[in-house]
């Protein structure tokens, strides 16, 4: 090594030492002085330090200087493209990467970067073509198999993605922080191949909570509830505060008929995630199934308090109140606890029927009229509304509504004859 190179290495080491001690200003002064008297390859060492420190402006200046002096310097173009990408200058990155010659050793890396850029722009066919070209040039390169697998996975081509992940799984358990067996399991699951997916997950020996959650969820979706329960119980042993698992674990217990465990888990889930409407709803539904109706009502009403337009919970609670004859509570719910005008017309209809049951006929009529503005194409509603109007003595209105019903259901001869009798009766009055 020449004396010049020895001194240069000493200066570089000194700059790195100063960086470690927090003396950035002096370190940067040394690096700037070194750069003035460095050749292009020597500048790359300084550029790498700048990049690691996040000082991309200085790195960019040096890289542009290198490319100006040596237009075919591919490594400099790769590094500069990364900086362009970080600065959201994707078009500049694409331009400079496309300048790299096919015969250059960095060409395959350029293809991978271009694939990412084109994918980000939604140009999926172009992105795939770049990856396939890279695969042709370097067929045994794991990073390309990984890139192809991830790309195909991201665009929903799960079957083709498994081909590349399978090959990668033979060489490594993990790549770029991604567990390959887990990715294979997800790809098979999303392709509807649940048994293959479970086999891949079962081969994992992991205590990673995220992987355990996904494994359990896959088993749950495959209706392998015993596997889901076992997996999620292990997850909660490792990490008690994992809010998203409680709702599904409670439902898995419910599916297996373990209602005590289901109730306990649901109530823990509510404590763990008190702003999660789905958790309150699931807990309420399970408590109702367990015979704890009053608590169930409170839980489901809390879900609705969190989101007044949570129609699944509303419909469930409405059905419970109807089945148990709790029409007063149903009226209270739909008239005071939610903004019913923001909901589907069916809730006005349910409110109308509840008022009718409670013999509050004026209120029932008002609710029916509100429902009519949203449900005049619903045959069941129109039939019910027509009969209600008859009961209220509003014969002309009933004939009109039932006539609209018959226009949608002309084969209902029973209602047709009924309307004819109403017309005859109306004419005699």
C-alpha cells in the first residue's frame, strides 16, 4: 500500500472514530477534504459513509461528480438512483437505471430496482418483465426468486408466487426479514389451498406473535378451530397484550361449544381494546348465547354507542328485542340512541312495527311514512305498510300502496282480490 493510501485510510478511520464520538462537524470536514483528492472509487467509500449517516445531499454531489467524469460508472448510478427514490424523484431514478448497460455486472441489480419503481407506478406488466429478465440472467440468485415471489404475491397471483417461495424455502428459512414458510402458508391460503397452508405453518417452530396470530387465523378460516385455539393460547402466553386475538379466540371457543372460555375471553378482549366496536359486539353476542341477556344488551349497545351506524350490531339487537318482546327498549334504541335517518330504511320499518306493537299508532304511522321514502321498492315492506294503513282506516292510501306492491308482485292474487274488495268498500263510503 502506498504512503498516500495509508494516510487516506488513517484519515477515514479518524473520521469514523470522530463520528462514533459524536464529533460530526470535525468528521465531515475530514471527509470533505479527502473527497477533494480522491479518485472515483475512493469517493465511493466516502459516499457510503455519507449514506449511512443520512447525509444524502453530500453523497449526491459526489455521485453526480463521478458520473460526469465516468458516464458508465454503474455502481454510482445504482447509489444515485437510491437517493432519487428516497427524494421521491422516481422518474430520475428510472432514467439513470435505464442507462446501465446489459453487459455491466450491476445490470441485474438495476433491473430489480426498476421493477420496484414500475410496480410503485402501477405498471405491473413492465415490472414483471424486468424481474423475468433478471431471472433469466441470474437463474440461481435467491434475491431474484424472493423479488418475484413478493411481486406476484402483492398482485394476487398466489399460485405463481408459491413456485418461487418453494424454491427459496429449500435454501433458507428467512429472507430479508420475511419467514418463507409463513409466506408460503399465506400464499396457499389466499389461493384457497388451506390444507397446504396449514402444513407450511405447522412446520414453523416460532414464538413470533405475528406469525402465531396469522397461523391461528388461517386455521380459524379453515374451520380448524382446535388448532386456532391452541395457537392463540400459546400466543397469549407469550404476549398477553395482543388485542386483535381476543375477538377471534372467543369465537373459536364459541364454535367448539366452550361457552365459559368464550365469555371470559370476550370480556378480556373488551378490557384490552375498549374502543373496538367489533369486540363489544362479539362479547355481547356470546354473553346472550350464554344466557346473560341483560349484560349482552349493555355490551351490544356500547358497540352501537361507538359507531351509531354499526348495522350488524343494530340488526342483532333489534332481533333480540323483538324475540323477547322488549319493544319499549327497541323504540328507545331506534328513536333516542341512534340517528335513524342515517341508516337503512329497514330500521324505520322496525321502529314502526315496534310502535304498532305498543299501540302507539300515530308514531307507527310516522315511522312507516319515513320508511316508505327509502323502501318503496321492497315488496315485503310495501305489503306490510299497506295492511297497516287498512288497520288505521286509511283505505285510499292503502289502495295506493298495495297497488304499487302489485305492480312489483302481479302474481299475488290474494292481495289483488283484497285490494279489489277495498276499492268496492271505498266506493260505497
